[in-house]
C-alpha cells in the first residue's frame, strides 16, 4: 500500500470533516438538551405560580362575598332584635319572614343562575341520637335539592361524601374551604370546585360559595402552548448554528488536509533517513555487545574487590552470587552458589518474620538493620549494617534481593561515645543552671538588705553629701541586680526553660509608664523623648506584658544611654491583624553615636557590644540586646537594626499578641488585668489614697536577720503590727497560738523550710484547728523554673521575690488585707 492511498489529501479531509462534524453535533445536542431542560423547569415554575395566584384570588373573592352576605344578615337581624316591643310570637314571625326574604332574594339573583358564581345555604338540624344533618335552603343550580337533607349517602361525582367534609371544616374553626368534584352547569364533565363555608351559630345556617377551576386550565394550556413555541424557536436557532458549524468544519478540514499532506511529504525524507540510520545503529549494537562483555568483566572485578560484602539471593532463597569480600567477612571457604541462604549465613534474621527476602517480596519494603556477630577476638563487638534491595528482570518481574554488608563497628563505637558525651554535656548544662540559680539566690538575699535599708535611709534626716552617697549605693545595687537578672534570663533562654506568661494588659498604658520612668534621665541629658502611637493599636491585649516591658526598657535605655543630644522617639503601630491575633510593630530611633555597619550583625549576640571602648565608656554586660532578641522570637516576631555612625540608630521589632481571651468561659473565669506599674519599677504606690483598716498583725518568717529587720521596718511604717521568727517550726507554733492577718514566709530555711511549714498550717486548717483561711505569701530570692508553682502547690497564696521594696509590700497588703479610703 503506497503513501498516496493512505495519506491522500481527500482521505485526510474526509476524516477531519467527520471528526469535527461529530464533535460539533454532539456539542449542539448537549446544548439543546440543557436549554430545553431549563425552559421546561422555568415553565413548570411559572405554571405553579399561575395556579397559586388564581386559586388565592378566587378564594379571596368568594370569602369576601360570603362575609358580605353574613354582614347583611347580621344588620337585618340587629334591626329585628331592636323590636323589643313585639311579643315572642311576633318576633318569631318577623324572623321567619326575614329568613324567607333572604332565601327568595338569593334564589332569584341572575348571576347565580349561570353557574359561574354560585351560592347555597344549608340548615343544620339536630335529630335523634345526636346526629346532625343539613337541609338545603338555597341552591340555584340544583332546585331539586331544596328542602332535602344532605346525608352521608350524598356523594360528589368522584364518590366523596359532602356532609363529612362540611362538618369537619365547621367543627374545627366554624369556617374554611372544601375541595370536591362536581358537574358544572351546561357541561357533563366533572370539574374540581372550591367552596368557602361559614356557620351562623344563631340561625344554624351554613353559607357556602365557590368557584370552578376550569378557568385555570385555560390559562395553563395557554402557558404550555407558549412553552412549546419557545422550545421550537430554540431548536430552529440551534439547527441554524449546526449548519453553520458543519460548513465551518468543511472549510477547516479542507485547509487542514492540505497542510497535513504537505507535512507528510516533508517528513517522508526524514523517515527514510532515519531508516538508514537505524541500519547503522544495528551494526553499532553488535559492536556494543562486545564492549558490554568487556564491561561485565570489569564489573565482576569491581564486585569482588568492593570494601562492602555483597550477596545476591534469588526468590527461592537460593544463593545466586556473592563477592569475595562477603566470603572473607563470613569465613566461607567453599563455593556455596545455588545453596539455600539460611544454611550458609545463619544470621539472627534467618527463618524469622523479618527475613529481608520475605519482607521485600511480600510488603515491598527496603530493609536495613544492624547485625552483631560476637567479637574480633580481643573483646570488642563486631557490628554489620545489612541493607537489602530488590532486583528485577527485564520484564520487571521480582527475582530476588541484593544484600550489602558493611562493617560499622567503629561507627557504632563512635556513636556510643557521642551519646556518653551528650549525657555529660546535659549534666554539665543542668549543673550550670543550678549553680546560676543558687548564686542568684545567694546574691539577691543580701541585695534585699542593701536596697531595702537604702530605701529606709532616704526617709531619715541626712545631709546633701549623705544623700548623694545613698544615691550611689542605690544605683550600684540596682545595677548589680540588673546584671544578675540579665544573666539569669540569658541562662533560661540558653537552656530553653524561658516560658512566656499570658494575661490581660493595656499596651499604651505600659508604654506611657515606661516613658514616665525615663523622663528624668532624658531631661538630665537635655533629650527630647516622644511617643507616637497609631489609632488602630488595641486598648487591651493578652500576652506577657512583663517581657514586652523588659524589651522596651532595654531598647529605650540604650537609646538614652548612647545619645548625648537630640531626641529619642518611640513609635507603635499595627503590622497586621487577623481574627483573634494582632502583630504590633515597635520602632525606637535616636540621634546618638550610631553603630558601625560591620558590627551590626553581632550586637544581638551574647556579651557583645559595638567595641571595647563602648563597654568602658557606657558600661553594661552586653546581654540586653541578646536577651531582647530571644524574647522577640518567643513572641513570634523579629528584631532589626539600622544605623550610621554619628547619625543615630533605629531599632524595630514585632510581637504577636491575642486580641481576645481564647477558650475561656466568661461565666466561670476571668483573666486579670495587668496594671500600669509592676512591682519594683519605681512607681510610688505608697502614695495611693488608701489606709489599712485597723492595725493588722503580720508574721514574718526568715532565717536572715537583715531581711527580718527590713521587713519589720517597712511593715511598721505602713501601719502594721509585726511578729518575726527565724525558722518554720516556730512559725507553725505561733500560728496556733495567735490570730495573724497575714504570714510572709521565706521558702528556704534550715530545719523546717517555708514549704513544709505552709503544708503543716494548711493541714491544721483542714482539721479545724484554725477557724479561717490564713493568707500566706512566699518570700524568696529563688529564680528556679516553676518556683511559683512550687509555692502554690505547697499551699501559699502569693509570691513576692527578693529584693523587695515598700511598694511591693503595699501592693501585697492591698491584695490580702482590708483597706479603706484615707
């Protein structure tokens, strides 16, 4: 068969035309079906709407006519009742006359004789046995029924009894609609009818008026005719589209057939060239077979000389091939090719459910494990890593597995040594954290006395020189306390034990309180300190306000410290906001000394400052920015710096907070508000217009005499009576002997510590030895993780860290004792 008989222009054109025409015809039929379905659905909805409107309109008309007739009868009956001078017989005669007059009028109405509008009146009668029957008073269409009873045997044209339908409607509400079938006057064809019934209880008359539904059928037939015409129009238009599409398909197929024919002619030469090249390739493959044989020989050498031992096992567990290295590893002295593998290898996997061949053939898993085979002979274990993969024939049929054995004895030894080193490092890290916590406790305890006594001395009569010396002591103590806190925070972050709190706070109130604390320092240097906040910053948020304050205090403190003239500005805005979450953006800019570009990347590292001269000139540990950077990351944000030497610096950071309390039942719990001033930030809370109710008796328990003296002095100044003891056991005895209003309990004391003493007091309360719950506040310089939880678990109600000030005591007293306005 030649090329022209298959790929002729005529044959290609016919094929293309048939394909395009078939696709166009199918698409046209699909569109027609969808269009007709839509028209039918829409027509059905319209016919239902027409039917509903027709019935509702007719129902309203007949109901209105019956209501008007009843109103007319009520008017005449009212006039009849006004004839009070008449005797009962005369009134009865007049009433019968009125009733007969109404019946005569309704029987003679011309519009009632046509049957298009009909009305009839029935009279209810109570007969023997309590049964109720109705007699016909008015029925223009059926004069033969006048005066006759409508019994259960009287049926409509569909065989349904009239009376039961009427009585069922009238018993329910005294009025309503009834549907039944009846022959329309002038026609023998049954038609559906709707009648409105209304009972006059005084005369026991049933007024009824109705309408036939054949007029509705006329409207529906018109709508169906309109729908059929619309469908026929759609079909005609679609047939025109199909004809145009077939013409287009004819032209397109003619053009494509010519183009394809030219393409076939163009590529025929290339096909012939390819055939010649194929012949040359067959010759080259013969040569390649020889080279392949040579390559197989080389692969054989590589297979036997590889450092890892390899063995190939067939699907029937027979050994197909193994390398010389494998034979050396397993001590194989003879040829085991063709034998069953478990007779030769005898590994712990042989004959078990974890056999590599069984796993790979059944589950398709690639297997890898470590095998131990005893020792080298000098006590060290020998370990092999076994890796097994499947191999297939040319038709991709599973034929077996390839196992590779690697000696990993040295690797396992190194892994064991690394695990031991990791354990030692973790122990060393834990020991370091415990050492820092212990040293912090030992440093903060005497610092409590230094800072507290200094605060008391400020309130005594001192000379200017003594006041200046006290200020130096106070600044030195606070600086030392800041260094200790920074080292502890750095230790918590480094060990991964830093946990953020979550409470309700006002970001703008906290920021203003921080700025108020820095205003004296800025004024002393002649700096202009400003705040710019965006209007969209939320009034209240949920998060850790203490750590946010720590970041802002650090950055603002650095800005003021490294700026000798000019200004320091804090800007607060919203970076992004979503449902329940908001990301705030803080920017602190100054006109200070600036930071060189080459050291900006290292300023967030621990113990790092711009240069050594900075440390000498301005002081500091170099931990502030590192801690701030880590806290920002914990808050889900990032911190960056932009600076030019001599031009100033700009730090900005973002932090994520919640805008509403999540998973919180407002009826059972409430998050506390975080006030503007925290404990120990310099706010003079002692000047609050409150005073204690009476002179509360407070028990202070501490083994350090300086702390006892300081606590007694501060509490006495606040108007309290104070008892002091230096051990927990004596504290338990005093609580049993006297009634205290509050206990300040040191946590760490020799003998019975604060935790044990608190548990003993709570035990006595449960036994009824104390009548009320005694508030116990923990006093401690301990900063270990979960120290607050330890205190609460022991039964303590609150926690106050050392060193403390008069404002800290006042805040604690406000929470646990009664106050009154001063």
